[in-house]
């Protein structure tokens, strides 16, 4: 196992907080197309790009690509083809590659794989995408959909249609492998029903550690999403609010997972894509986010530079930990009276021991969605409730609870003088003396 090599500044912060064969062909206007293949030697699989071994050090997301490159990353994953022309050109300019996602319909969102007309229309759409981008030199591979297995029960028509798409892509583009990102539980289903797939792709988070210990199939694969505990597997309060890990906990989990479970399995694992390189609303605005909406980086970006062997940051992001309301944390299950005054504190540390500025807000807690054509069901951020922060004392506040009952979340961020940020949040339930919260 690799040593946990960290900078002196980071030590200060943590102590304080924790007391395919070679081929090249000319492509007009695009330079040189790179052939990608998967080779097997004994029991070992290796991805090759233009005849050279290629281990994916990747991220899910399409923003902050220069930062990705500087951190030592070499690839990023898209989920659809919106803006793919620009993204491929940006990747090529930076020396990055792209796992190009082609969005396909999911049965849980109403797509009917028994509808032959709809399936054929989707196939022609996929054909047009592949023909358009197959010769771009930054293309690494194709990902057909994202979690098409995400349904209560897959129909008999789903997987034959997926494999038909994979077979067609191979016919159109023999130079780039094809995969389909799924849950690990769908491994047997994919192997039995998609014989044309080139490698398996797994979206897995907290369960990765256990999966890597028991998965014994001698097949090549990539972790197409991984990272911290997902909201569906995290501890929850009595009213079913997810308890988000602190930045320190996320840092340690990602570090240990990479060194103990991803790198040691390099005989089959051809790399990974960390989730999420950007800002994404999922459970909370910060749950998976490596950056803020405004683009400030967190310590998780610094961590990936450490794991990928990139440039060490000139200035490291701060850490927040131990967010408390009236002295209690999320595991104490905070119930407050509506329309009353309370206090909150948080512990903040800057690795360079510089000043931090704090921003606090209170949001309705829960998941809110809208349907976006071409992307499926997308979670949207709730708006902060104005006028509740009465006194901002930096790492401590006096606040008024919302005037109505229900689930809420206190959010805090701390920014250093270089624009780097840390965050923390704490769920609480608003009630009053005359009623008991109705919990399911």
C-alpha cells in the first residue's frame, strides 16, 4: 500500500480537526485519431491507447478541466452528448480523453423498450452520434446510457436493445471500446445479455470496499462512479434525513478506497472516474461536490492531486468539522421549536493558518426533481430561506428557526483568502411544544 504522504500544512489541519493494438490515422481537421483497445496477458487486462498502456485517472463532470489536468487526471466522463464538440476539443487541447456518454431511455422514466418504433428512433440517434464523433482524437471509449438497470424490474426487451446498440457502435467505430455503466448487482445480467460489451463499468460508492473483496470474475472493468457514501446508504435521522459526511471523513474514505481497493486490483480494474468533479445537487448542494457553484475548490480536489500524482497546490483548501446546533450534532437528532432563536457553531481550520470567512444559510430539506429531455429526472436545489441568520460571528451564529414545521438543513461554508472553500451541514426538524413530528 502507498504511504499517506501529506503536506505539513495538511497535517496541522487534520490534527486540529480530529484532535487496443497500435494504430493511427489522419482525421481532417482533428489531427490524429487514437485507437483504444483492451489487451489480455495471462489473467491481466490492460487498456491501451495508441499502443501505450492507459490507466484511467478520471472524473465525472465537464467543468474545471484545466484543474483536472493539473491535478494529474487524464480523462473525464460525460453522461450525454450536449456540447460534446467543444468538450472533445477542450480535452484534446489539454491532453485529456473522454468517456463519451450516450444517453438512452430508462424504463423507470417511461421509456418503453417494447415499442419498436421508439427503439429504432433511439438507435438512429445513437448512430448519428457515433458517426459524428468516432474519429475525434480525444475520444477514449463509449458509454451506452447510465444505469439502464435502474428500474423496479427490467423488461425482457431492455438488454437485447442495449446489446444491439453496442454491436452497432462496434460496426461504426472499431477503434474505441464500448461499455454500459450499471450497478454491480447487474454484472451477471450484462455478461449474459450483452456479449458484445468490451468491459464492465460499475457505479458504486460506499459498497465498493466490500465489492472489491468478493468480486472474483476475471473480466476487465472500470469504476465509472465512486467516492463517498451515497445518500441512500448513509445514516439517517428519525425523520429520514441523510447525515452527510464531513470533508475530513470524505477525504479519508476516498484516500483509503483508492489505495486499498482500486489500485491493488489493477489486474482487472483499468481505472476509475471519481464522482463528482464540479457542483451537483444530490441530497444536498455539497454531498458529492468537489467545487462550489461559483467554482471554488475544496480539499477533495487537493486530495485527487495527491492520489493522481499531480501538482501540489500552492495553497490548500480549508477544512470544516464538528458543526453543532445548541451543542448537538446530527446523530443527536436536532428538534427545534418553530420561530425561535437558536445558536450554531462550527470548527474551521485553514492549513496555512490564514483567516476564514463564513457563510451560513438555512434550506428546506428534501429532494426536489424536474424532468429534463435528454437527461431524465434531474434534482434541483431548494432556495435558501432569507432573514433567518440574526448574527454572524464567523464560526458561530445566532439564527431564527423557520416559522413553520418540517425538515430543514443548516449549511455553512468557510472560504480562505485564496478562494478555496470547505463546507458542512446539519439537518434539523422544526416542531413546536404542542405537537409531535409526524414521522414515517
